C-alpha cells in the first residue's frame, strides 16, 4: 500500500497542492474554511508531511542532537531526559545518541546527526576533543567536559565540589583516603578539576591520598574486581571520594560485604541516587539548571546571538549528607 501524498490531500480537500503546502508551512493567508478542509483531509487519509523536504524548504529541521556516553548511567539518563523535556516544550525534537565512551562510535553518531541536518548539538561526551565538531560549522554546546575552545561549556563547579568532599572526609577523621576516578590508569587526566580540587584540599590538610583508577567503560564485574583490589592494597583506607555516584554505590556495597567501615562520598546527586542510596553522601550538581543553561545558550547561537554567549558557564554544587 502506497503512502498518501500531498496531491492526495489536495484531491480529497478539493484544493490545489500549492494550497496544501501553504497550510502545512503556515505561509500566506489561508481562510479558516480552507485550512479546516485541508486538515480534515490530512486526518482522513492519514497523510504525514515529508519533514526532510519541509526542512530543506525552510532551512530548519527543529531537530537537536543529544550525544552522551551512556544513558544507563543515572546522571546521563537524568540529563538526557531533562534536555528532551525542555527542548520538546520549545518545539524541538531530539535525536539521542549513546556513544558508549567509544571515540569511533561518537564520530559515527556525529556524522549521522549532521547528515540529518540537525539544527544544533548538545554534547556530554567524555572522549578527547575532536576537530570534527569545529569543522562541522554547527551550533554546539558541551556539558561537563570541554571538547573544544570554540564550543561553549556548561559544567558544575567541579573543583569546589571535590573540595567539599575532601573537607567532609577529613572532618570525619579520615586520614587514609582513596580518590576513585572513572578512568583507566593510563588515561587519568591530571588536570581534571575534581581530582585537582580533592588533592589540593586533602594534601593541604595533611591527609594521605591514594589515587585509584576504575574505568567507567569497563564491565561492572571488572569494576568490582578493581575496587576489591584497591581495598586489599590499602587496608588502612578509611574514606573514599568517588568521582561519580554509580562508582560510589559500588564501593559502598563492596565495603559492606568486606565488613570495612569506610566513609564514602560520591558526585552527581541525581534524584534516583538520593532516593536509592540514603547512606551515601554526595556532591549534588543540578541536572535541571545545567540543562536549562545548555539549551538557553544553544538557542542563542541558533538565533545568531553569539555576542551574548560566554565561553564557560560554571554552576554551583551542594554537599548532601547521609539521609
């Protein structure tokens, strides 16, 4: 069965194809009577406009690409959900891409988004900066990680958040502290602000810190093995700061199984984590505020208001103790 065409709508409505096109694109004067006839015909025969052709005609698709590492992660899942909700309220549709922390997959998704003529992109990738974003010549905003000097970045105050975590652990009389980061050992970014904020504060207060690398993109079984390995290597470890809540939850569970009394602090503070893990303190970054700012900046760029766009937007964080 062939799909209904614009000409079929015109025949049923008793108007010209040009009139149908004008109704669909809301261009020119159309009487209420004619508009109702066209809309009734569209519903009657089940016609769906060719959005690709329409976007070429108006030079706008109202599509925004969302490029994130892993939406099964509570933080990224909450972020993508909030971004999609806000974009929908503003008349935009979202194309959601999951990169699995894979640079090649990220590149493939980006090319797909560009091929589909998205109006803009919001990137939450954890991969290294790529020239492809700059060469694409498309409005883009990054969340959390900086991917390019030319692309605005929205993030929480990672340095101060890590400082709050260090101060809390030390105030709890922890002296042999583990800093668990979600990167493989050979890819630890020494310039990472969460790492820097934590180390600066802990070392200034004479606490012993051991950096433990647990890759976010590893399997859960391997992550658990790595966590247990570090706990065995550091039997005096009495406090841990994990740079992500998912990692903090795993550490807390393993420490309980091993009957180790360890104070654990995570980072993200999504509603899901706060509800499911009341025994773990965390640094809360606002998903709602970050999403709103990222979309506000992107829409400014789409409207040509580049002078009002800043290079960085650093949003405040809050310490949330055990509930």
